[in-house]
């Protein structure tokens, strides 16, 4: 069984191969057509039927927002009354 190769060992191979002997390269370092993978076909997000997003807010979040608005308004109304009576 052999372990992982040490890059510093003599038989490890060069991580930067010689461009003159590397297959798939044209003179000057270019790559001929067919040696590279094709471009992506599209940038769509996925498969499945198109479902347009629902319009408007759902009932739960709308109720929570309205409740918070009413509570804040009541707080400031009571605060104003307390300040006015002092």
C-alpha cells in the first residue's frame, strides 16, 4: 500500500507541467476547439413548471404587522396622556 505522495520527493511529478509536452495545447498556449467543455446552456434556476409568485401578503404576517402598529400607537397615546397630566 502506498501513502500520499510527497511533492518534494523525486518521483512526485511536476505540478506545473511543461507546456511543450502537454497534450491539448497549441503553440503559444492556446487551446484548440473541442478541448474545452461547451458553454453553459442557460442560467435558469431549475426544472419544473413556472409558478408566478402570489400577490399580496399572507394573512399571518399582515396580522402581526397591524397588531404591532396598533400597540405602538397605543403606547404613544398613553405616553402622551401621562405627560400631559403631570
